[in-house]
């Protein structure tokens, strides 16, 4: 908890800011998933309610095939939940890390879990892109673009990893230990 309470080093300050940003991402992605689920529920009852979160209009897809629509919305919800889970695991990793000894088995395990969740997110997005490609061929419409906002999220995760390893290198050079 020293990282959150007393960030004395520049690395500690950066990790404290990233801790706050991870909380913002966690809450934001949960809100996104909830908004999509609620919008989907409304669209099941009211055909014109197929305007989902952030103005994504899936009315034509809903008209074309309800099951394709449901599958696509499921991919959107799954991706948002997985991104939220990644942010939560980042929060837990930062909280459990000590700047005096950042490389512990506990932190390593949490980092491994983060990598698995990120991989799972990639799989979900790739499956969604495959479905979108198929729908583009069938309907001639492109319903969304998964690429645009995803890089910023991944960049944040990679930056957290780089800060953890940066501090590990600092400790290694100070104590002549191997990591």
C-alpha cells in the first residue's frame, strides 16, 4: 500500500496516476457493458431501439437477422467486460506491488492473469471481426470498427508493465540482484 499512500519516487507517482486511470477505465468499461446490455434489452422490446451505446446504429442488422444482431451485441458486451476485468487486475497488481520489492510471485501471477485476459479480449474481438466480415459480404454494410479505441487501452496496459519492469531494473542495479 506504500505506492498509494506515499508515492516518493517518480515511478511511484506515475504508478499512482496509472492506478487512478485504471479505476477510471474499470468503471468506464463496466458502464459501457451495462449501457449496451440495457440498450439491447430495449431493442428486443422495441425494434427502433437498436441504437446502441455511443450512437452505434444496428437497426439494419436487427432487421436482417436477430441472431446475428444478438451475437454481435454479445461480442461487444464480452469485450467491454474483459477490458474492465483487465483494468481491475491492473488495479490489484498495482495495489499488491511494493516499490522496494516489486518482483514477487504474487505480482507475477497477477501479471500473468492480465496477459490471459488481454489474450481473451483479442480472441473475442477477432471473432467479432470475423462475424463483421461475413456480414459485410452478405449485407454490404460495415457496422463498426473495433480498431480505433483499442490501441489506447493496450498502450496503457503496456505502459504499466514497462513501469513495473523499469523499477525492477532499478532495484537490480542497486542491489546487484538478478530478476
